[in-house]
């Protein structure tokens, strides 16, 4: 069989970077959808991944997606693009619906209308935010593929549409379309606006005397936090499975933001972090997801997926990366900020 081709939307995001690296290592010809007019963004991306062909397109523009699919003629289409920040989605709910919800339909239609329903395998980036973390629907062993959904944000609601329209295209048109229901995954490519990276960036700055404290919202919420590199491997494994299906990827452990702070500050020798963390109401949300815990048994059994990085290892990697990045005379590692 010849070289496989893959089209990735959201290629400039955290998972896009990890997935590009993996697919290039696996010998794929990789095409990435890049939005906007900025040449700088393209240049920065191509500096790290010169082998990738970038295609200017946008999830909001159906015709641009049709062009992207025609140009790349992909064996595998990974739809990672989204408005992905939960707090931002409350402030921009319509944009979130259009991008994170309707954008999935636009991507599926681009495959179908170009006559590739039988050729192109589709991956949809579904999320644990669809579960909502409320008492009544919280299973003891963690959420799995059959758990009830009760999204708690415009982001979660839009993702639920993306999830169901993907399943609908699988059932209606026989498309190979799979949803990965991924719990939080983090790492050195994580955007600085997400809580883990905001903390590790601040901890590094505090240790280097560049910053006095960090302003955060609620600290009690718990998340099932894994490493993004492990999770993109799971995405790829899903599309290698003989049948399309939906899979949860998670660690099966849950930890509060307070626990994350304790491990992160311990990396720079601070045991009591209370003086360095200030509460700022601007970082709270109109509705919170209190606790998320996932059960990855199906992916482990059917795909042989395993996560390699544990919670302390994740925090240590992120703090070390940010200290190195911000230290005088040190430059950025790879494409990570
Ligand atoms: P991310 O870092 O926020 O990346 C989002 C990407 O989407 C960026 O490349 C962004 O491009 C692109 N994008 C946004 N709007 C677009 C549009 N209208 N057209 C084309 N591209 C657009 O997200 P991530 O953490 O890598 O997550 C990848 C996917 O998995 C997302 O769909 C996210 O919702 C989902 N997910 C993430 C997690 C997690 O814990 N990370 C868990 C479950 C599901 P710009 O660079 O131009 O902004
Ligand atoms: O918040 C609390 C916040 O924004 C985690 C996305 O990738 O994972 C991510 O969504 C928790 C929440 O991630 C701050 O209220 C406190 O309880 O890092 P986050 P998220 O909302 O869990 C899911 C699975 C996705 O699918 C999403 O795309 O931390 N929190 N203080 C804060 N959060 C932020 N961002 N900033 C704070 O200052």
C-alpha cells in the first residue's frame, strides 16, 4: 500500500502538534488546515514541521473545507479544530456553536459531497465536558461510552452536537466516523489559557523572580488529567480499528486544582503555596463541572491503548519545560510555547 494521507484541522493547537509529529513518524503525508491571513502563524508552524502542506481554510467556511478535502484527498481526516476554551465559550456562545458544533457538520459534508464517504475515515474530537460531572449521572468507576450526557457550558453543548452528527453520518451514510471522548490532556504544548499550563508557567516565573503570584478561579474542581502525547496515539489507534466506534480516553484518576498546585510548587521547593495564589472571580464560570473521572477500559481492551505518563510525571514535565523555556539564555523546545 502507498503512503497514507491525513488532513488535520486544528493543526496549530496542542493536539494538532502532537498528532502531526506522530503521523509524520508513521510515514503519513500530512495536510493541515490553517485559518486566518497571518503568514507568521504559517511560518512558525512550518519551522517545526516543514514536511506538512498547509491549506488555508476555516471550519466556518464549507467551500474552503471542500477545497481542503479535494486537495489532500485524505485517507484519514482528524477534526481537532474548535473553540475549545470553556470559559471563552460562555462569552462567545454563538461563535462556539458555529465552530465547535456546525463546523463538524461542515467537515462531514465536505467528505460526503466530494464522494469520499467510503474512502476517508473521520475522527471527531469529542470531550468529557459532554458529561457535566453532576451527582445524579456520575458513575463510581468513571464515565464510559454509555454514560449519560449533561453538558454544562456552550462548549459542551456544541460538542454534543458534533458527537451526535458524527454518529448520525456513520449510521446514515455508512461512513467510517469515530468519536474519541477524551478527558483533559495537557503538556508542554498546552495553551497558556488553560489552568494547568497557566499554573506551570506562573510557577516557573515565580521561581525565576519574574512574577509574584498567580490569579485563579475555583480550586476545588477535579479533573482526570493525562498527557496529550499519549492521547493522540489513542486517536490514531481508533482510526486503525477495523470498525468505526466511540472510545473514552482517560487515566481513571481524578485530582483537584489544589493537588496540581501542590505538586507544581513542590517542583520549585515551595510546600505552602497559599501566599502565591490569589482568587480572581473573572476566572470562575457561570456553571462549573465539579468532578470528571473517566473509565478507559474499552480503549484498553479493544485498541490496546495505554497511557504512559502519570499525574506527578505530567506536572513535573510541564514545570521543567516552563522553567527551561523562561530561563535566561534558553530557547523554546520544538513548537511548544
Ligand atoms: P486547542 O489547542 O485550543 O486548538 C484548537 C485549534 O482549533 C487551533 O488550531 C485553532 O486555530 C483551531 N480553530 C479554531 N477555530 C477554527 C476555525 N474556525 N477554523 C479552523 N480552525 C479553527 O485545542 P486542543 O487542546 O488541541 O484540542 C483539540 C480538540 O480536542 C478540540 O476540538 C478540543 O475541543 C478537543 N478536546 C480537547 C481536550 C483537551 O483536554 N485538550 C479534551 C477533549 C477534547 P488557531 O491556532 O488559528 O486559533
Ligand atoms: O479548566 C478551573 C476551571 O480551562 C479546568 C479543555 O481542553 O478540557 C478543557 O476544559 C478547571 C475548571 O479546562 C482557572 O473552572 C480555576 O474547573 O483548564 P481548563 P476545562 O474547562 O476542564 C476539556 C476536556 C475540554 O474538552 C476543553 O476543550 O480549572 N480554573 N481557575 C481555571 N481554568 C482556567 N482556564 N483558568 C483559571 O484561571
